[in-house]
C-alpha cells in the first residue's frame, strides 16, 4: 500500500486524474490524502468531490478554508461567490450526500501513527501537537453536531488571534478553524496575522511564516497546502508544502509518503 498526499486540488479534476495515472494509483490498495481545498475556483469541483467520495476509506482528506466556505454556502449561511464556480455542484442531485460526506472530514490527520501530520494550513506555533489534536477534535465534533449551522456561522472572523485570548467555546472554535485553514503569517509571539500577503522575502519584520515560529515541527513532520506562493519551498526538512497553485496556472503536486518522492502535473487547460 502506498499513501499519496496531494496539494490543493480546487476543482482541477483533470489534473488530479492525470497525476494519479502517473503513479498507477489503485484505490483497492493505495490511499489518497488531499491536503484540503478540494473545491472552488477550478473548472470541475463537482467531479472532484464525487470522485474523492467514491474512493471511500481510500480517501483521507482534511478540510480547507474553501471546503468550509462551500459548506457555509450550502447551508445558506454565506452567498456563493461567482469566482468559486460552484453552481453546478450546489445544483447537483446528490449535493446533500456530498455535503454530508464533506462535513465529516477532519481538520487534522496523523500519518501511519508516525510523528507526522497533515492539515490544510499547518500547526499554530502557540500549540503543541497535543493541543492541536485536542482542538481539532473539539472543532470537528461541533461541525458534525446537530448544531452545526450555528457553529459554521460562528467560524467567520479574525478574533481572537492569540491562543492566550481564547475564553469561550466560540473563541476556541474560530481560533482552531483559522489556525488549521487560514494561517500563513504570524506575529512574533505566534498570534495569527491575516493582513500580510507579501512574499516571505518582502514581508515586514514583525511577521514570520508560521513554520519559522513553531517548536512542534522540530520533532514532527508536517504536510500542508494552502500557501501557493511558497511553491513548495520552506527550507525546512520536516515540512512538505504541497500547494503549488494548479488552479492559478501552476501545477498539482503529490507526495508519495514511504520514499518522499514528489510528482507533479502541469495545468491542462
């Protein structure tokens, strides 16, 4: 059995299938681990989510910010963004089944009981791995509860941005969502910073990429997506940044876990 971890698909279904053909992916014995953001902005989100759902236990994805926003639009909490190209998906006959499957996906997964994890944006530098796992499970339970609409509505917002400021369940839920699905830069104390969009070399001195502040990645391997501007470059041996901007004209990147071989597929159309 081989585990293949793939970066942000974002509806780039043709590229995903071409990439899987490269490695002769066999869902009867292999596993595919998408690192979140399987939908939105690309040409075929519907085919993508249908395919991943069809893989059953062979698909082990984590949720990304676009996946969560899709759920919020499906439940009527937010309006559909035209640029997300989700009309076909939301109008599909099987949309209820697809959304029920999607909301059950976790924010964080451990790989093979190793000191290795995958989440969409990374691990908050104010957390230990134990705290990250605990916060992920807390938030996943809220998303799959009978009150999931209430919690989906509460996930939007930038505050609190510091773990030390978390006082309520809502604070914890929002902070956890933002850490696992939106985080890129942090302030020097590890607080989340959402304003800076510059390349790392051009970023101001009061912010750093989350992975330059995290102690957790010193003893753990982390696989993440979300940050296409990195194009896979982190200068950290314990990190694999798999979002290489396929939907923006870049390429789709996949990591084979046992030998750490990388595979890529250029955008087809």
